[in-house]
């Protein structure tokens, strides 16, 4: 959720980036040197989460290493591939994986307690269609996944960076959206959700300006879609809705 939600994707100080960010990047994507999908938050890993790393880590964690990922080998099968960027504590991710067993979910999160929590859910619930990178999704996308390889991308409740002077830190910017679009297969989708209306407006503006993407919202609407059935309501979101707070979903498809 947003910065105040326990399921929020964490969004990082340049000093916390790995050495990979200093390497030369393919021509045409210099923004990858500065755009990050996360900010590291303080948080303590519980004993249960630490045990999940030990018990379930070898089964569900993938190691980041520049070079194309063998997705079929990683999941042990061939299936539609969905990339999730920032899953917070993983509760919604686990529910989506349960209701969509025919899809593979490649999930990126840098927050150690969150990764431990999702590992625990994967192990306890036998969610064989999830694999996890504890690494910056931008680098995974750029160095380990080829273009036109994804059937979908989920980014739910990224850090809204409320202050105007911090808006430039938001993940959803035109160069990054173009990179996501090029990684989608034709017909693949990008699903974003936020509970911060100014960010929703920015998301809609940026996605609408990307020529590779087409909005799936009704032409006579405001550009947003009803919440897709597969995205569960979190406790935080449900509480906000009861208080009259809005949530905006956007689903765009690759041309």
C-alpha cells in the first residue's frame, strides 16, 4: 500500500544501490542509473520470517545475477509470466497466486521482513507458482528479462511521495513505463493501483502518453477500471474505503 500500509512496496537512497547500477547500461536507457523501485525502510525480521528464509528460501528465492533468467527452469514449467514490483508483506501476492494457479509470478521486493513473510506464505500454502528476487526490480527487469517476455506486470500501491518536491522520486515515470511496455508481450497488461489521487492522475497521464500501451478502461469513463477480481482488498484498503477514501486501478495493454 502507500507508505503507511503494511503491504506497501518499499521504494532507496542512491547510496544503498548495488554496484550493478554503476555498470554501463544498454544504449537508450540511461534513466536506469537513477530510477529505483524501492526505498529501504527500517524493519525487524521476526523469528518466523528468519526461519522462512532458512527453510523455504532455497525453494522460492532466486539469486540476482546479470544474464537472462531461465524462467522455465526457475518455475519448473512453462506458463504465463507476471512480474510483481514491490509486494510489501506479500499477503495480496499470495492470494493472487492462489486464485491464478495457471500463471507464474516473479516477485521483487527489497524489504527483508516482507520477503520473509511471503516465503512463509509460499511454504505453508504450497504456492509453487511464486519465485522471489530480494533485489531491485529495475535491475532484474533490465539485466535478467528480455523484452516481450512478460504477460503482465503488477505494481500495487507504490510509494506516492506525497510532497511535490519529491514527486520526481515516484516510480511511475515515462522512461520506466516505456521500459515496462517493451518488456510486455503484445496483448500483455500493466496493472497499477494507488490510493493517492494525485499519483493516480499522474499514472493515467504517463500511461496514456505511452504509444505502446492502450487503456482498457471504458471510453466514456475517467480512465480507471473497476478493481479486477483477482486483486484482493487488503485490511488497510478496506478500512480506507469504509472511511470514504478512494482507490484507483489502471489496466493498460501492450499494442
